[in-house]
C-alpha cells in the first residue's frame, strides 16, 4: 500500500510548484553575444561567477558558446558568460574574465 507521501502525483505537483515560483523569484536577462536581444530567465542558483538559469523554449544554449547577461530589462552594459553545462531543467553559465 502506498503512503500519501510516496504518491507520484503529489511529487509531480510539488515539482511543478517549485519550478514556477511566484513573484519572489529572481530573474536575469541573457542574449546571444553581439546581439541586443534579451530573454528573461529565472535564476535557479547563483554562486560567485557561476549562474544557473531555468531554460525557456524561446532561447537555446550550447555548451562552449558565449552569451551576454544584463541585470536589467533595458539599457546597461552586458557581461560575457560562457555556457558550461545544459540539462533539460538547468543551464549553467560562468562569467568570462
């Protein structure tokens, strides 16, 4: 007999709720290097020079390519990041120095 906490439907609902946070989420803007196009990404984790974002269907990342990061939606100057790792649920980027 399954316990309520082991029910896969409950676990699936918890994952969906964690993946779509409310207004409290931290967002950043990335775009292809050399282009002013910006896409909004949810920041999953940020530690030092490494930032992990949740992928979106409008923008694709490939390991080894660089991307520009903006802190704000418009204006400002971008920082260059290198794509280190991609998974279906996360993209890891490292600041290029």
